[in-house]
C-alpha cells in the first residue's frame, strides 16, 4: 500500500529537549516536504527536499532542521523546541515539484510545555 | 496579505444540500488548482485538481477555476454525512500554497 508514515503520532515534550519526527514514504517519490497546521492559518510549509541531499527552506523554517540522506526518509528535527512550535505536523511526498498530488502522512500532534 | 484566502467557516448544511466552497488568490503564477479533503485526525487527501480555467466534474463534486478573477470553487451536490470534513484549497506554481480550510458538517 502506497503510504507516508510519520512517527510518533502524538508527542508531549518540554522546552529545549531535542526531538525528531520521522517520515518515510514507499512510493519512490523525489519530492518531500514538512508542513505545520495551525487553526486559522492552514498548512504552512516548513522545509522541502527535491531529492537526496537537496533541501530548502519553506515559509516557516525557523527552529527546524531536516535531512535527506535517503530517498524514502525525511526526518524533521527540533533542536530546542519552544511552546510556539506546538502544532500539528504533516509530512508529504509527491513525484515532483509540480505537485498535482501530494500524499500526506497521518500527522504528528506535538505539544511543547 | 495571504497568497490564498479561504473562509474557515464552519459550514453546517442538511443532508442533500449543495455545499459551495471557494478560495481567492493573488499569485498569477499559480498553474494547478486543487482541493484536498481532510477528515478529523487524518492527513489531507487530494479530492480534485484542475490545470486551467473552467469546470471539472467528478461524481457529486464540481471544481471551477476562474483565472481572470483569481477565484476557485468546489461544489458538492447531494451532500452526505460522510462529506463532513475540512476542505482545503491548494495552488501550485513551484510549491503548494494552501488555504486555511473550511470545516463542513452535513447533518443527517
């Protein structure tokens, strides 16, 4: 089954404690991205990757890092989480940058206290 | 000003009603226009996409794009309780830009 898998689904952490949210896709997609979803603001892109070892900032990259060492994996790293990073996070993948269909993971609900 | 504006609602309609959703945008470079549906506690899923101005139908769903007015719409005919979800418009030039999403409830 074609899918994007994120882990964990839910996470509560304390300010400043480094965390990683994993994302893996099994569709051999080149393009992967991370979004955060906040009420009234919709989905905002954090980072994206056009291929292995190629990453770039989206609209709201501050406080986040990513890496793309393998085509299938695209982890999101919060080096020092803060309460304003409390949000719902989605990983997505697609064939190319001209997205006519992005496949989304199930989401990760992050709470930073 | 946001690139994509969408009324967040919420919208509540009786079963069988026509649901009308719309978005406006400011970026003339947008080429693809999409509607995603997001059920509670799930990721968004592509519902429909169009490349040009005009109408596109898929069963009970019709997507309209008016590039001259920078306005897109989604109509759901004969709405069902299973259509209750958040609907997000999305547009693409070199990356996806999403609207805020409209939450729709179809009452049985």
